[in-house]
């Protein structure tokens, strides 16, 4: 298994490193590359990657199944490897298995109602039962079979003579709520001149998370050299000893610069302190003094106008008593009327 840089993207290949052949590839953008937790090539036909997102983990398996004409032993080995890979993952992970399965789902859902949706395609072949059985055991569903599409947006493979079309590429998942759509784009040109069409499925956003925290760069407090003579003498002695132990410089300019740079920086890192980031208070001193003055003014006004406040409270209390007294006769009449009706 090797990794390749494709522009700003990152490609993980499960094939041989020398020939870059016989394998499957998973291409990740810059954001997904940062959320990659684990990658594993079970074989040249199977590649697994695990990602960390905001809510949980997502496991993606890319496969290339043996063709219909392959031997039964190679098919059994392929599906046995997938099953062992699926069962070995943490059970709470969201799982997506995608690739060329060389399988036609069929329209008969008997026994596989949770695997095949209402919109399966054509007649099943020999590989169909193997994949459907694996999906049923692993509680996976075929995403494309749950979306109603035209045939030109369903069939992923076109024969050389141009008359036979089949849906051989599939996306399997244990959480169908992840997907919003799934269809084939025939106009997308493949750089490998493949006879398969591009299958694109839209997923809801999982917000990939960083697996490692970004290290904050530390800056040396160089101003202390001008403020403390003892520290400056200590640094000068350390730099002198470092240059004496340097010896001859290499002929390459870049290597020479790195040697001189490290000779200067290493004594500085061991001698000078690191600049501490100053924490700014939420409120300045002027703002705090204004708040104190405001609180004192409010207390002073309450003391001055204490009689007016007491008069206002007496007015509110008297109004409350009048409302309560006026409402009591009405309640008594209603209660008496209810008693008469009840008799």
C-alpha cells in the first residue's frame, strides 16, 4: 500500500508500489486527509480507511470484485476477506462499502427485503447471491436500489458493442440515512478510458475532524538579551562552543545553511525563554471604574428617593387589595349559583 500526492489531494493505493497496478485507489481531499485515522490494504482488491468526524467514526471500504468468469475459490476468498474486515471494525462505526462488485442485484427481493430496495435491476448472476448474503449477514443495504432513476442514470457498465448495459458498481452502507441521492453520470470522462460510468452519491455533511492538533509555533524572547547582561554572556558562550564543535561545512549551499542555522538556534533554545502570550482581560480598568461609579450612583439615588419608592409600593399594594376585594363577591355568587344548580 502506497500514498501519492495528486495536487492538493491525497491518493491511497492498495496495489504494488513498483508498477502501481492491480489495486484500488481512494482519493481524499485536504480536509479528509487530516481526519484519516487508519488505513489498511487487506489485499490488492480491498482497501479500508477509517475517518474521524464530529459525531463518530466513518469506515470506508473500496473493493474490486472478481468477474463472473473467475473461479469459485477466488470469489469465496474475496467475500470472506470483506466479511472479516467488516466484523473486525468497531460496531458503532458508520460503514460505507463501494466499488466494482460485478453484481446485478435483480428485482426479486424475497429474503433480502432490507438489502435490496424497490428499484433493483435486471436478473441476478452468480455473484449476486454471494453479495446479498454478505449484506444480509452484515446488515448492509444497497444504496442505489432505494432511489428511482432512469436506466441511463442507473446502468454503470456498457459493453464493447454498445447494446448490453448493467448496474455492476454499487455502494453499500449500514446507515441509509447518510445518503441523499445516488445516480450515474455518463458524461464524466474517465482518465483510464474505462467502460464503467461514474457513480456519484450525495451524503449529508459529517463535519470531518482533525486527528492531530495543530502545534502552535513558539517564539524566543530575544529582547531579554538586551535587558539581562548575565543571560547575554551565557548565550555568547553557548554559541561560541557550538561553532567550535561545528567543524567544516558541507559543499552543498543548502546543507551549509542548515548547519549554521542549527548552530545558532540550538544554543538559543536552551538559553532564551519563550515568549508568553499575554492574556487580555475582558474589561479594561477604565470600564471597571465606570461600572463602580454607576453602582454607587444607583445606591445613592435609592437612598435619596427612599420615601418616593415607599409611596409607590404602598400604591401598588392598595391597588392589589381593591382588585382582590372586588373579585370576592363575584366568586361567591358563582359558587352559590353552582350550589343551587347542583341541588
